[in-house]
C-alpha cells in the first residue's frame, strides 16, 4: 500500500511513521523549504502524550522540554498581578505533561522518521484525481504521483482540503483574534524571566514572553480583531497593536525580526462536514483545528494521526478505516472546540471586570482541589486514552 501525506508537521510526521511501521510505502510532502523554526511553547498533555508514550518518544520530549515554574500576569511596571503554579497544573493533569516548543516536538518526530519515508520539501499538490481505486496527485513541479491513499495533514490552510472538499472560507471559523510569535536574543530579558512564562495583564491584547536555551527569548502575541484579513507587514502590525504596552514589551518589539521570520495568522477553527472522501482523508488541523484558545492542537493532531493509522490497520478497506477514524475522533475534537469558544473571556479578557475575575480565579487555583477545576474549565473533559480507543 502507498500513501501520500501532505504536510510534514506534527500530524503528518506521526502518521508517516505509523504507516511505515505497518508496512506502507509513504511519500511525505511539505510545501515549506524546510522544517519550521517559529512556534509557541505548549503544555503538551492528554491523548497526544499517551500516543507519544506508545511510540517511545517521551524520553526525547522531556529532554527537549522546559521546566516552567509558573505563568504570571504582570502590569506595565512588571509587578505580578496574578499567577498560575505550573506544578499544580501539572498535577491536575496527573503529571503527564511536558512544556515544549512546537518546533522541538516536530524535531523529535522527524528524528524518529524511518529512512524509508520519502520526505520532500518545497513541494505540494496542485490537483487531485480522487478515484475508487486510488488517487492521482499532480505536484507543483509538474510530476504526477499515484497512491492508494492521500492524506491532508497540511494545517489550517490545507491545500488538500481546498482541492477535495472546497474553498477554505467554507470551513474556517474566525474566532476574533490575530496571533503572532517570534524569537530574539536578549540576555538581560532572559535573566528577568528566569523559568517563568510572563504575560501582560491587559484587556483585548496580550504579549507573553519566556526564556529559551542560549539566552533567547520567545514572544507570543494575541489581540482581538473582527477582521480575519492578515496584514501585509506583520512587524508593522505588531508595533501598531502592542507598541503602547509597558514592561519590556517596547524592547521586545524593537528587536522583532524581519517579517519573514515572524509567525502571524488569525486564530481560527476548522469545521468541515466530512473528513474523508473516497481515497482522501484529512488529519490534524486540516480537519479539526481547535485553535490556540484550546491549547491542545498539537496533542490532538498527534493522537488523531495515531488513531487514523490504527483504524487503517484494522479495517477491511481504506474507506472503512477512514470512516471509523472519523467516528471515533470527531466527538473528541468537537468537544475541545466548544470548550475553547466558551473560554474566550478567560483566555483574553474583553473588559476590566473580566480581567479582575481572571485574577480571582487564578488566586483560587492555589487552594487544594481548585486547581483541577480550573484546569478542567480550560481543557474540557478528559479524553479517552489511546489504549481505550484502540479497544473500540
């Protein structure tokens, strides 16, 4: 059996490895010229953590991960107004969690990619002929590939989804935010941050900073906007939206790199009626982006790819495997999407009253037993473990 997987991110790398292990010949296509270097720090837990454990990846993930003591919200003078103890949050997740950069999670997956997987960068599909006996995929360089299965693992702005399931605007739900991320070298700011994740305690816009290895500092930014249109100059947009914030924000913005080194996108969810059609199936953000509001996109992407591989292994046909994968996994991610939308006011308060309420809630999280309730309000229902899903 042969599979073409479009997208060498978390879901694509996971699926490529699992299918190769099951005896498939896999071609993995990535439209970017190389591995991504920008991305957020993540609290990686839940079903993706379980799947990573089943794949033997946890030792490497913890090696690449970071020890974060707390998330603290600071005013324009740098004084802490509220904090969340990460040790308490981790215990609420049964200590099955690692703080890791998205590019480092991809690195761990890429390091474990079998040499038999044909990984190609700077290339992607431009036309798909989805037939009952297989797929014919025309690539951006003019070549044509044939396979038994085509998988769209190419993210929120999936080309495969557009080619097979219709225009992006029919599947993308803008949640009212833009977000950005970049890194820069700053020993003085790095020392002030120590092992904390520090965020501005602000309304409608927020910047977070945390220290990385090599005295680098990572910046995460998010602000409200009803317009999904992305700016032509991300750096200028950052200066315009966050330039008046205090603390170390002006220094961070002054060191913002060139536009091509800044990650910038709208915050959105993907909602599509079907995840599969014939010999084509979608996985990860391509079919169920939960958005950064849910904070579990990487975990769900990795676990979803794992589930898809297992369903394909057990099924009598590719179509049956894709159907079973969607039946099992769609309810899981739709619940996380709902949780994310309902928690918008906690993620980024819209009023001073909401800001104060968030401070109070984080203060109560220090009380015994309350941390688990706070964690549940942010992450939703516990997900059925990978082992339990495999039994279904």
